[in-house]
C-alpha cells in the first residue's frame, strides 16, 4: 500500500512529535547519565523539535511538502541543542534527504531507505560512536525496516515495525553500555528517539505509543561518575558557515580536545557540538574552519549544581467511600484510604497512610470538607520529616477522580499539583441521596424516602424518581456547556437508573460523552460530575 506525504500531514506529524517530546521531557531528563549526567536530554530534544516547528510557522500555507521538509530540516539544524538533540536533528535530516527525492507515493522500500540513511548520517556525525545509545536504537530501527521489506509492502506498517524494534533495542541498551547498567536506566537519547518513531507510527496507523512508566525513573549513584573526574568540564556549541570540504579538518582539530563530538549539516551551514576543557581552543578551531556564530558555552558543574534534586518517588493519598471507588482510585495509581458512616477518618490514620507510602512527594485528596484539616495536620508532620506534601481542597469523590485523570508522573511536583488542582476545581459536581427523615431543605420541605438532589454541596432538588432528580441536577450543573458527564453508581441506586439517565442524555444532550463508574458507595445512590 502506497503512502502519500503531503505538506499538511507533515506539519501535523511535526506538531505531534513536539507535543509527545514535551510530555516525555521530564522522564527523559531523569534518565540522563551519558555523556554527562546533567538531566537535560529531554529538554534539549524537546526544544530542538520546537525549533523545527517554529521554522514552519514562517512558511505560507500553500508551500509544498518538499519546501516544508527542507525548511523543517533547516530549523532542526539551526535550533539543535545538546548532544542528543544534535543527533536527533541529524537522524531526521538524514531521513528527509531521502524522502524529499521520492516522487509520488512512498513505498515500503523508500521508508527503509530513509531509516537506513538516518542511521548512517547519525553515525557519520559522531566523532566516537558509543553503542548502547541513541545510535544503537536508530540502527535497530533501520535494520528491522530493511528486513521487513522482504515480506511487508505497506509503508505505514513499516514505520510501526521500526518503532517496535526501537523500543526493544532501547530496553537492551543497559546490556551494551556498562554506565547505563550501573545507573539502572536505559539510554535517554534512545528514549527520545523512541518517542519520535512512536509519533510517526501513531500519526500514520493510529496505534497508540507504548504506555509511559508509572513513575519517573531515577538513576542510582554511579561510582566514579563525578563531573570533576570523568570528562571535560564544558559543552561548546556553535553554528558554522563554511565550505563542506573544510569539515574533515575541523573534526580532526576538535577530536583531541575532548569528547561527544557531533558535527551535522551541509550545503555551507553546520552545527558543531563538543565537550572540552579548553573552550578557547574549540572556538579557535571553528574560526579556522569558517565563520562560527551563536556560540554557546555551558559549564556542567554550574548546570548540575543549579538543578533541583532528583525525585525518589511520588504518592497520591485519596480518601474514598466504597470499594468500587477504592478500586478506581488504586487503578489510577493512588493509595485509597477508606472511610464511611461507621469508619470515620482520623489524623492518625491519614498520617499512617502518608508514612507508609515512603515517598518524598505526596499529594493528598481529602474528598470531604471535614477531612481537609485532618490531612493538613498529617501533612505538617510529614513535612517535618522532609517530605513535600500538598493537600488539594477536594470536597467530593468526583473531584478526586478528575484530578487523578490528569496526573502525569513525569512532570515536576509543582506543575502536577497546579494541574490537578485546576482539574478538580473546574469539575461541577452533584449527587443524589435519599431523605432519612422529614425535614426542610433549600428546595423546600421533604419527607422520609424522598429523593434529594445535591448541587455543589447544597440540597437543591426534591423529587420522587432517582433518574429525574439526577437529570435535574445535571441541568443545574450547566449541562449544555458540558463535554463529559460522569455517573458514579452507589449501592442504593435503583436498578436501571443509570441506563435511563444515559438514554435521556443521548436524546437531550447528544454532544456529551457519558462515563458510568461503579463506586458502590453508601448513602449516595449517585455521584455526578460535569466537565
């Protein structure tokens, strides 16, 4: 099956790839132990691809795919950052050199040729190739694609095969590079390449990339890996305008000065990256070869000293009522602390749950207004012991479920706390319960057995049928503007009620996606949420 690459499809992939690298950025940073453990591989890869996308922003919408590819490759070259960012840029540029020359639909052989060219270009750009790194992962992807052409003629499927081979090769990098094995991580640059290839496969086939890990990987301390002892102290990068035939002499001049030499480019414009102790000598070599500009010098010791300590784990503690909600909470990666009418929470129980998590970062979801002071008291004790603890002011169960849905273990603690707080705060919530006795509500008098609708914490509706009251609650929660409605079903929910509500929503609010969860909570037959 043929594959036609047009300008719009390429732009879409470029944006998807950049977004995917942004999501994986902190995870990849945490993996970074080679060539220098400065925790910036994910950041450098991300901003390298941002530069590529920004180059496309200057193109008119009617630009053809050849011009779009050319400008994107130029943007990557000009904006490449760091060792892995520079190699990634050359991998993409190497593949695009082949794809730009293809006329008409791409074949499986074209795709294999592009991946092989990418791998060869990356190896050629690196002064001293090291196996067990991004280079090895790229070679595995290219090799798998070439072999697959013997039995596979669908170019889309070939990208899928290549990304799968890259993931397998990434898992093996610690067996090929002792530094990774001792640190207990896979190669950071290789992980970034897997994100790129997964993005291509997903854009073409709809196959979701491999799931991200539940925790951010943390390298163990590597004996003898102190920055002062293991390698050059500075990273030097610059763009260089020069004739292409002067590059071999530049490589020869830079190679003895240090390590991690990567020189990429062509047609008079080059990107040079090297780690050295003698910054002046490196820049002088560039001047001797041509006209260097955008010169960047980073002192690794300053960079590492200024970064935040590496995380050693994060836990989320959520108060829940009902075994179904507990199961949902645990599936989302949180610790469920149960409570109920006969099982009230205490500060001691919350403190015990936080301590048992053995985490340096803890996010607490109280899920009831009366629980918030208890969680704050327990959090104070944990903070005294050195943990970072945030108590989000969630007052209902559905807020916690919404907050858990946006938790990203790869993002920094403060960023995640803000995102979860915003998600919980933006959730409009309600409930359905049954009056236990006669009384007066904000909606008027009620009798024992009446169905009560709760809107944002207040009894606002009195009725007789659970489905009717539930729908009225949803209306009060501004159903016309909703995108998602969640029903959490309790043990006293009348049989068939969720189905009746869903059917009515299909007719009266067809724009809404409905999710029904089994919470098995007491007291409230239904928890309701609108997002």
